[in-house]
C-alpha cells in the first residue's frame, strides 16, 4: 500500500519538476520571441533563434525539453485517470475544499496547450527547419540562417492564426496559474508564510508569460 503511495507521489514529483523546467524554458523562449516586436528588423531574432538551434549545449537541453514535455504529459494523464477512479469509489482528496477555479480546468487547459503545441511545432519547428518551410537569409557577415522571423511575421498576418494563438495562450495562462503553485506544493514547499508568496509569484509569472506571448501576434498583426 505504502509502495503504491510513494510511487504515485514520485510520479507527481517528476511531473512537477518537469513543469517547473518548462516554466524556465518559456521565459527564455518569450525573451527571444520579444526581439521580434522590440527590434526594427528580424535579424536579432533570427540570430538568437538559430543560435538556440545550433549550440551543442542547447541541443542537449532541447532533448531534455522534449523529454520533459513528454514526461509531464504522460504523468499528468496517469494522475488524471487515477483521480477519476479515486473519485468514483468515493475517495476524498485531502485538499478538496481548496479546489480553485483554475485547478478544476487543468485537463481542459492542458488539452488546449497540447493541440496548440502540435500545430506550433509542426509549423515553426518541423516544417520550418526540416521541410524547407522557411526561406534562408544571409547577413552582412556572410552567415546564412533560416528566416524564422519572416515566417512568424507572415503567419501572424493571418487573422485566424492570431485568434488561435490568443485562445491557446489564454489556456496556457490559466494552466500556469494553478500549475506553478501546485508544483511548489508537490516538491514540499507548503508553508503558511511562503505559500501565499509563491501563489502571488505564480500569478505574476502566468500573467507576464501569457500577456508577453500574446503581445507578439497582436503587435505583428497590427504594426509589423
Ligand atoms: C507568440 C508566441 C510564440 C512564437 C512566435 C513562437 C515561435 C517559435 C519558433 C520560431 C520556434 C522555432 C525556433 C526556435 O527553436 O526558437 C519555436 C519553437 C518552439 N516553441 Fe514556440 N513560439 C511561441 C509560443 C510558444 C509557446 C506558448 C510554447 C509552449 C507552450 C512554445 C513552445 C515551443 C517549443 C517546445 C519549441 C521547440 C523547442 C525549441 O527549439 O526551442 N512556443 N517557437
């Protein structure tokens, strides 16, 4: 019995650690993407995005990233199915009364993010990098890059693409609001003083990340 318990705590711990790792990735990804709207040309974005694609350390990180996404999804699915079964046999989860609006919709927001990620990676990653979906550009120093900036800008001039990104990013923001603080609780940070601070920090992080990503398609659509 205790084995089963520690095994599922272990899975939740891995899911939480992977979630926090993905939170860190999102900040780096957002920082690079914001170059698109803060710089006059797409050159700084292209250099940064292509550096991310060519650096060996980043390549290892990328494998970890895709592994992290997969682990996060697999453990989330297992936990969700187990919770459904637990509920049908009348098992009461300890902090049921604390169930917030955002925690109730984690599966729904996760599904939105999952569908978004498939479309996003097909378009900006697989097609752009491996199937010739992005043109090439050569800068003054003679270096040639995939023109990912031009591709992103072309996509964000299409109204429905902008709408899809906004819906997905709202889903991401809602998912992060609960996910961020829940991950810290799972790794053991449950304290009368620190928990409210982490919740506040999580809310701040979620709003900054969702609004920051959302600004990109909106600014590109109207001003670039
Ligand atoms: C306006 C929003 C976004 C833009 C313009 C954007 C753009 C891009 C581009 C151009 C790439 C391929 C080049 C690169 O590797 O940097 C990429 C890769 C990727 N994006 Fe995004 N992205 C956005 C939002 C997101 C969000 C919200 C997520 C996660 C929920 C995400 C997850 C990823 C992942 C996992 C990769 C592949 C990993 C990598 O190579 O860095 N992206 N994105």
